[in-house]
């Protein structure tokens, strides 16, 4: 791994999908420090973080050891630091934090800092802390083979070696994969404007199965819903929705999520949020079309897995099929049959990428009763067969 925007951004995206931490990056080549803030904190915390990043960079330069350090400052806040190496040369240091260990919360509150500030700081217990260190090791693909905890209090540095391997987070990584698969499915349905499927998927997922903060179910729920809010905004950008509307919806729910104080409220907010994003897709992405064509497009998106065609669509929309066919071709630039096939193939690509269902089952899922016909349509649109597409995405 190197100190560049793309690679640091990749690591940051992975870490904040697990827990909200601020990043402080020391670049030795240019002797400068930069920050990526997930949570706004008082200047006192920011100064502490900068000092720790500088100090740990010096420690790593002197020791030349590829280690992950977890350390605690005088106010009880914990930080995780690790070096970035290029051909065994330390090119920089990343410090993540602050966070708290939930076992110590009642003992570390600084009387000079309002208690509500600590409510914004994530709590990571010892086991999760170890797992996070291992994930950092895996993502950076470094030669780190051990982690050291360094407790920094009253200028005293205490070291105790802890050996970590990737085995430490096997259980966690399975849960993380489940969450990513869940998020992909929810976002896929939201980007299609399919409110029912998005909500059905959301209802299947147990927020507390991640056990990120075992004693904080509301924080667990908030973190997940904040993630869905952010990702949903990004997912529907491709529908050519005005950025103003995207920002307005995202900002509204970001505030509502933080102010919610019960799981019941958060559950209701999730339903509202998914409905609003789906409505945004269905309403705003069809702005360039007439009401009739917009209705036909939405109908196809929601019923493509059924036996539908021009006759059924026009009948259910109470319009003459000749009129619908003409207007649809004029405005969309393709026939309803072509649009149905493209919608079905788009869905089949998602299923091919994210499941192990057979080609025959996938054909049935997207509305084709004939596997051979499905493969023929798929190849005419994608230029490769469904099985070739599945192999290609695995390369």
C-alpha cells in the first residue's frame, strides 16, 4: 500500500463500513499531515490525534517494526496506528480514532468535556479491536505479523506484545460479508425503484447480528441505517436525478437518524427512507417522459419477472396499445419488448454476480420460461453468454 488518495480512500471506505473512525495520515515524503473526518470533534481531540500520529510515526521510524499499535491517551481515548511501507521503507503512518473501550466508559469521562461529546465516539471492545487490526493488516497486504498495544498515560509508554493472525477475525469477516451482500441487494432494489423488494430484503436482516457494539443496539442500528442512507444516495445517482434532490433527501434522513432514540423510531425511519429513495427513482428519473410512458416504465420495472408485453401493459394502464407503442418508441427510442428484455437482462446480471443459482433458475427469476431463449437474449445484449458472464466477473 502507498500514501495516495485512491488507496487511502479504499481503506477508509472499508473501515467506516465497520465503525466510524477519523483518519489522520502522516506522509513522510512530503512531511505533512492530512485528515479524513467521519465525526466532528472538539479541537482538543483533534490536537491529541495529531500528536499521537506524529509520535507513533517517530516510534515506527526508530523501531522499523511492522506493527499495529493500539494506545490510550491521558483522557482514556484510544487510537490505532500503523505504518505504511513501500519496499520495507516507512513512507507514512495512519492513525485511526478516537474510540473507547466500553468496559471503561464510566471511569474515563473527562470532567472538562461535555458528556454528550463522548456519545459521538464509537465504542470498540477488546475483541473487536483485535479484529479491526487484523482487517487493516489484510487490506494493506503489508508484512505486519504482530500488533503491540501502547498505553500512553503521563508520558509513560508501556508495551505488551500481542500476536495476531488472520484467523482472529474469521467469524467477523463472515458477518461483514453477509452485511455487504445484504447492502448490495437493498441498494440494487432501491436503484430500480422497487420499494417492495427493498423493504422485504431490509426486513430479513438482523441489525444486531453484527454485534459491533453488543451493549448498544441503538448505535448498531444507527450505523447500519447511516450506511444505507449514504450508499443509497450514491446508488441512484446513475438515474440522472438532480443532485439537489439527492442531497435534500440524504441530509434530511441523516439528521433524523441521529436524533432518533429508539429502535422503533429507527425502524420506521428506515421504511420511510427506502420509500423516499424509491419514489425519487420512479419520479425524477422519468422526468423527460410523458405521464403515460413514465407509468409504462415503472410498470415494467415492477413486473418484468411476470409474463408481460405490450398488450398486458396497455390493458392494465387502461390505454390503447397502438397509442402506447407509438409514444413509447418515440420517447424511449426502443419498443416495450426491447425495454422489457433489457430490464430482465440487467436483473439477471445482478443475480449472476451475487448468487450461485443455475442459469435455468435465473431465467425463471427474471421472467423467461425458456433457458435457451434467455441465453439467446442475454448474448444479443451483452455479447457473451450468461455462463461466460459469470466466469468473467470471477476473474
